[in-house]
C-alpha cells in the first residue's frame, strides 16, 4: 500500500463522530495481538498543558537514557508528528504497513455499523509502533476527557490531570466537577498516586475519584505535595523556575540527589512551571516503578531533570520565532489558554500588537477574543480544516470587542504575510486561536524548498515517489523532470495553483496523492529556468501566501544570486574551506592519540597550517562508537592549553565539543568557532554562540558518542536529516544566531549506515535548502568499507569524497590529511572557475 492511500484512508475516518468509550479500540488492539501489553505507559489528561507536559516527561526520560515513545495531538504540519520515538517521527512506510494490516478489519467494522474514528485508529497506530520499536516507556496525551478516551485502552504506570476547565461540555459534562471526575478516571490501577495540578473544586473532585492523589501547585497557592515557583523570563525564549519535592514519598519513587532545584524552561509562562513540576513527578514515578537492576541503568537526578526540561521544545506553544519584530505563535484555543497567553505576552515590551486569528467553529472564540490583549490590528483567517470558522464571523467578533482595524482575511499564509508587512521592528505579531492556524503560519516561516539533482529517469522516479506522487503520475511526469527540479511541502490550495500555473507555462508538476484537507502536500516542480522565472512572477499576485513560496523557489533554482561583499568574514566565504582535525585524545579512531601529548599537538597544529588548513578543529573527547564520555574539567585541560598556544597562527580555531562549559573555556582561550557534534543537545551552547557572536556547527546525530550497531529507521535519509536539521537551525535562530553563522553538518557515519552516508554525500546539494553553510566530515570513516577500503587504506577514498563534496557545494571539508585534501579542493574549484588565480 502506498503512503498516499494509507493517509487518505486515515483522514477519511474523520467523517465518523466521536463515540465515548474504549470498546472499539480495545477490539482493534486485540486484533493486532495486544501490542504494548508489557510497556509502561504514562497517560497525560487535562484541559490545558497536556502537550507541553507530555513533551517534558518524554524529554526527561530520554535524558535519563531511556528510549521513549511520544503520542500527541493534534499535529501542526504533518500526520507523522503525532507519533515519535526518541524525537523521530513515525515513517511513512510504517504508516502504510499499519493501514495495510488493519484496513480489512476496519472496513468490516464500518460495514457492521461500528466504525472506528480517526483518533482511535491513530492512537492504536502509536501503541503498535511503540511496541514495534521496543521503546522503554510510552507517553500518551489524552485527546478528550479521560475515562472514555481512546488512550485509556492502556493501563498506565503513571498518569496525571494537568488542569481542569469547562470544555467539551456536550461530551464531558456541564460542570467542573463532572469534567474533573471524568478526567480522573485515568488514575493508575496500582499503588502509584494520580498526579494533578488542578485547584479548588476541580482538585477536590479529582481527589474524590482517585484512590491516592499527589498534588502539584504554585508557590503561594493551595497547599500541595510538590511546589513550583516561576521566576520569570531570563531571555526571550527561556524562563527560570524552581521545583521542590519535599513530600514525594508515596508510591514508587527513586532516590534523588536534591529535593529542590532550579531549572530553565524553553516554554514561557507560570503555567509551564506547573507543567514542569507535574512532568518531573511523573518521570520519577516511572523510574521508581522499574526493578532494581533496570533502575540502576537509569541516570535520574536533579541535573538530568534540568537538562531534560531545558530540552523540552514544543512548537506552537508560546513559541517566540523572532525578536525584532517579536513574532509569537501560540496554539491557545480556549478562553483559559488565551488568558494565560495574554499574561505571558505582558512580560514583553513592544509598540503595536498585530494579531492573526483563526479558530475552529466549535470553540468559544468570542470569549477568547475578550481575554486577548486589545490589538492594534486584526486579520482573521481560515485554516485548511473542515471545522474552521468563517473569517467574516471571527472579524465581527473582534469588532464587537472594540478592535479598530479588523480585516476578514482568507488563508492563514495570506493573513500572516499581510500582518508581517504591517509589523514594525518594535511591534509584535501574534498568531493564535488554533493549533491548526499556528501550524500553517509556522510552515510559512520555516518551509524549505529542496533543490533536486535529476540526471536520469530513474532518479526522477525516485524524487516523485518520495513526494508520494501516484504511480500513474510518476509514469507521466518522470521523463519531464529535466533542467530544474524543486520539491517542497504546501497546502492543498497552494498545490492546485502551482500545478495549474506551471503546466500552463509548459513545465510539469507532480503532486502528492494525499488529498485530505489540513495535511501538507509534497509537490515536485519541474521546468526550465525561464519557466520558473515566469511561474514565480505569476505567483507574486496569487492568494494563499504563494508570494512567499515564489521567493523560496527563486532562491533554490538560482533566480536569486547571493550578494558578494568585498570583505569576506569567514574562510568558507571564498570557496570550500579545509578544516584540519587535531584530536587531543588518547582514543581517537584514526590518529590513535598521536597528538595527546601537548607539545605534539602544538606541532601538529602548525603542520596543518603549513599544509593549507583554513581552520583547525581541536577536540578533547572522542565520539567514536563506544567511546567513554570525558569529564568537563578533563576536556578543558586537554584543549585549552593547545588553543592558547596556537591562537596566534594565521588560521581560524574551532573547538570540537558538545559541552557548553568546554566551549566557553575554549572561546576564552582564543577559539573562533564552535563545532557541536551533538547538534545543540546542551541548551546553553546556542546562547553562548549567540552571546559571543561566533559561528556554530550543528551536526545531525542520533547519539553522541555513537552507539554501536544502533538501527535507525529512516524513510529517506536525506530528507529526514534535512527536516531534523531545519528544527535545530530554527532553535539556534530563536536564540539569536543569524543563519549565516549556523553551519550544518549531515553527520556522515553518526547513526547512518555506509550506504546512507554515501547517499548524504551524493545528495549534498539538497542541504542548500537550509540556507546555511555546509560542512562534511568524512575523513577515514568506516563508510569507506562500502568500497572495500580498510582503516589503513582510506586516504585516497577520503580525497575522492572531498572532491565530490566540494563539487556538490560543501563550504567546509573536515579532514585529517590536509595537504592531499587541499589539493583536491583546489583542483575542483579550478574546474568551476578555470580563469581564477
């Protein structure tokens, strides 16, 4: 079964109304052989904060060394976001496998008048996938209520009710007490207390239902077992909080090295401190439930909790995308959430507030408008979803609240672009009302068109297939995929116009076979440069935000040339730079500790400069498979004296580290560049790079150091790595690092097979979609076993790969043998510009 068939089948299930109860999903689970029967689940219920809390639990447990599945809803841009394992979304092939296995059974149920809903089937797909991937823990966000929600098909090891407000009264009840009682049904059927952040009558209703209740509250509020305090923002994307665990002594609970500790949160607002406290307790309950031997292998302490919480990035939840102007995306979709949004926004200073608002028809949008701050301008919009409210209706609501400048728009993308045009550098642009609206606005800001190298019909067919184009259209379009090919995700309305306009110019367009509204559609645009020039000129005047897509297409097909300045700031500004490797370690995979001696390291650095290195990369910790981590103090002691000794050489110095403390010491010693092989895993690294205004290299890696023989399931390794790096780059940008100072590294050999590493190398030019300089680190790696080169026989293969990387657009090649690779780069660049001197 093709992915587009599976996706369309799934989305078609949305026509079935929600029927409270777990009988149907339990029957499907039984049909599949009870997947996940031996998995510990964490179930997150509540009115607000479920998604953020679930992400925090997942992040803490992953930081503790566990493999964790996360199920959440709804998705912002694509279906696969709902189901993740260790931060990686479910693959398209897994979705197809699941639907192919279950479709006959689901059709039979529907024929008998007992259809399953979209949410029920996707929930079971998550449980099935977590079982298949053999995760250690699975975290499930409840969709609606608790007792009758599809996620309640499992018996949780730990669970919570975050908060309780009046919501979905037609299904859950007309009062706070009724709703709280329904949600409290997620309480574990064991000795583990139910955790809640609810207050007042909601807390008492939850207490009446649960056999044992563990309460989390804010400092100064109701007396609680666990107390959290919110200390406010420390920068534009992070806040400080304190968690106190003085009376957590009931049920399973590990021994902690501190009962109170300060944490940094990447999610702003006092409510997120409450969510962090709940998440900490839930994670502790899970670890405490393990057997002694299993628990010993888990790194669970105050430092781990702090790292996990600081890495709990959750898109669309008061997400500060830009600082000047202030651009905020928040999925607040009920009055309580918009009131919280207003409170958090009040901590920022700005001149005028420009609001883009889109909501679902079944939400209390009039009350939401009342609780939002009075905007200076409003543009209402309609997300591409069947339940979206008419923008004219929403505009009238804001007029009734007293807003002066109100416009009824159309699509989210168009409304967002119009609002951005009127937003000054000292203003705020806020998008809220629905996660669907936020997702479309976020796509408008983060979309990356990927250029494709299509030299033959077979490659063309592969490009079209990866975009889930139907077989018959692949047959029709593959031979037309010549000259320039670009692939990018768009909304259904945008795909229709792109297809129409490009075909009218004689070009060709392959579109994803997914037809469901609300899901992004991959399109593959094929044509000559002249056809793309005409297409983009036409798109500038089209609706639905196509003007912004036109600019992205222009950049990727070469219609916009990079402006060259007379003063080049970095070595890679003038062509491919050569980075020489200097490992100050006793256990490096290639040089075997040749430079572990300080004097030898200094002599080695000077030799690299003489051989033509533009950059020297100095590292004090090996990332080879199975390498032991090096303590911070020891790593600093290894690299800092060498950096100090060579900092006056005519070369840029890079420090190869994944620890911000080491990076800071290296910068003080004279380093110029941060090379983070863990891809900003240490949250402080991005703020350090922003504060010191230095370039940072962000590498894609599943594990650092590499876990030997770890099997990673990529759908398309290049597209998957680009997608992951795009989020890492966005994280760096939000910290204040401009994209030109962010260098991306595909991470050859890090969680990739040899074949996958060669595919990354061969399709390196696709990484230009990220708009960042590109580094390739391939020197003497085991990937060359693929071409029968032993560890002692990889120099020639490395040099050949260097030439190929330079030809594919690498800005930096990271190598051990500088002289030979310098020659390869110089020869390649001479072929590009034979008249240059």
